């Protein structure tokens, strides 16, 4: 049984935007400003532009190969099972964590009125027993909507999309109209110093900027269910990034302008909104915008809920694809009568519930997720160049100009954003990656993996890639030993990206009859 072509271009675009506009818009403008001051505006432009370039590579591939769970399927087609498992493990681990984090955000905001949902430990809000009970209810609700009714999923997505986009527009307009202090933008000129650029790049990776754009991958995971794929997939993957960039720029400008200059006397890094669910609610309360404050409290529940719902949808497609390839048991590719991957949704629910642990804060978890996600993005530019060489004459309904140049920049941006998350994040990510390799080895010796194509030749680039990123991060200026000083690290990563991209394309897997069948299904 195959998945059904059910998502129209507009629906797929709204799903992608819905997945991007979750808790990020409630937190990221504050964290980015605390790290970079008014330079946070530049951080959004850098993050959005870099993500759009990366997204373009996935748009061409996903139109050429409109398959479900592209995160697992694309590297399997380009390099074989070893590469696919490596990158899929990272992407699935990161995506699986998103729905629980959004649910935790919902409950954290709700705890303003229902104090029994959370408690503070070391100034970090964690869920109580009552909070965990409601977390279970919300996670189950997301799963039920995904499993029971396609029409219900679409209606719920439409409602949430229009509500939270309307709230964002109202927030931007209200803050700019009531309170806008242009003096807050004076320090923008200091952003162009070495210290300013360093802060901006940290804000991209760790301030929630890159995190805010991760939703573009929903279009990749759901490509196998897109109608009019040549239009729907590029619109969802690239269009969602550009739309959200405009929204987030408006929010950041409105946020910076609305702050009273007296609140910045101790510097941007000490800006706080104690006792409020988020910075915009704090501003609304300070400015006496009670109607906006109430609206934000409602949206603080709805926005993360919408993102959590969409992540349940797309993460199930990753596990579905992993099952079809053979990484996990075959029963996980089971579809219900409406052709939804119900077994994958159920398993993701149970594993997701295990992730409700005391995290070290939203910002620290974002850094970990961004690092894992952007490494998994690296397969986009790599696979595009591989498919261009293996299938030079294949008809492409969406075709990028100057593919080598675009892919080089996209791969470079992936590596930069991962590096900017810092050594403290990278080493934890590599520990998680080592656990994944252990599962791969066990599956291999138990003969649970399909034997062809294993793609062990891709070790020639995968291992140098992961080890190289770790070494550069350890020696670099983002939490590392600063042996590679800021500025020179751009050159080092540039040369590193060139070498790895060459090795990755050189070690590609040859296209087989199975690949060609997938192309023409």
C-alpha cells in the first residue's frame, strides 16, 4: 500500500509555515537580541538567506524524487545505506524531539494561570506530575488528529495557520504604533566589528534564528503526498522560508523598537521579562496593551500546538521511510485505511513521551537540535550534484541554474551553522551519533539491513566529515580553544567544505533499476 497524493500546493505551503511558526516566534526575538543587540536583524537575514539556499537544493531533488520521508530516502539513493542511516539518525532524533518541546512550551505558557503544571528547578521550569499528564493528553491529541482524519488535520492546520499569522501581524503593527524607539537601533553600526559579527553568528545558531527555519523540511518529508509536485514542493520548501523570513524580520524590528531605552541601561544581555510567558507578552503588559496581552496568552498555546501537530505528521514519514528501507522493523511502515503511517505515529508518541525530562533550557536544546538538523541538511547539495552526474538527461520540472556554485554555498552554510552552535553542542551531538553507529553495527551483524547497496565507500567522506567538524569546533572560537581564531575559521571551514563535497560526490552510489523505477512511479 502506498501513501496518497493528497496535499495541494497551498496546503503544503501552509503546513510548512505552520511548522516554522511555533515557539520560535515567542522566544527567538528575545534571545537573538540578548546575544546580538539590534544586530539580531542581520542574524535573521543571514539565517533566512542561508536556509533558502539550502532549501533550493532540496526543492530540485524532491521534485525529481517526490517520495515520502525524503530525509531517509534521498541519501539512500545517492550513497547507499550507511550514509542514509547516519543522516537519518540525526534528522529523526532532532525531529522527534520537536513535538515534545512544543508541548512543553504550551504547558509552560499555560502555567501562568495553572501553576500546578510546572515547577522551577535551578530557575528552569520543568513539568510536574500534573504537567506530564497534560503533556500525554496533548501528544495523544496530535496523534489522533493525524491518524483518524485527513480532513480534520487539514481543517486544524488551516485554523491554526490563519490565527497565529494574524496574531503576528497584529503584534507587529501594535508595537510599532504604540512604542517605537529608533534610538535602540543605534548600536547596529557596532555589529560590523569582529565582536559584533561573532555575536550575530552565535545568534543565528543559538538564538533561535536557524531553529525558526527548520520547518522547511516538512515539504521534503511530505513530497510523496503532494499534488502537482512541480509547483507544490518548491512553493512549500523555498516559499515557506521566504514568507517566514519576512514575518520574523517584522517581529524582530518591532520587538527592538518597542523596548524602553531605560530597560537597556545594563545592556542587551541583561534584558529580561520576569514572570511573563515571553518577551512580547512582557512588552504588551508594560505598554498597557491588555487586549494584545490576552491574545498573546492564547497564541502562546496555539502556535506551539500547531508546530507540534505538524512535526508529528512529518516525523512519522521519516520513520515510515526508515522502515521501508529496512533500518527499523517492517511493521512501522503499516498504513491505516486512510493511508496514514499509523504505526510510525504510535511509536514516535511513546518515544517522544520519554523525552519529557528536565532540559537545560529552551535555548540550549535549540542549539543541539540546530546542529543535528543542519548536518542532515548537508545531503541536499551533495545529493543534487550526485543526481546531476548520474542522471544528466533526466527531465527536471524544477531545475537550478549554476548547480555546482549553489551546492557549494549551501554545503558551506550547513557547516558554518553547525560550527556556530559551539563546541559544547558539537561534542554532545557526536556522542549521540556514536550511539547511532552502535545501532547500525548491531543491525548489520544481525542481518537486519538490506544487503545492497550498503555504500560503505561513503565512509571515505562521512567519517572525515564528522571527525573534521568536531576537530574544527574544538579548535575554533565558538566555545573551543580559539586556536583557530575568529575570521580564519571561515577560511578553514571553506576549504574543509570543498574537500568533503568533492569526496562525497566522488563516492556516490551508481543509479540502479530500482532508482529509475522510483523516478517514474
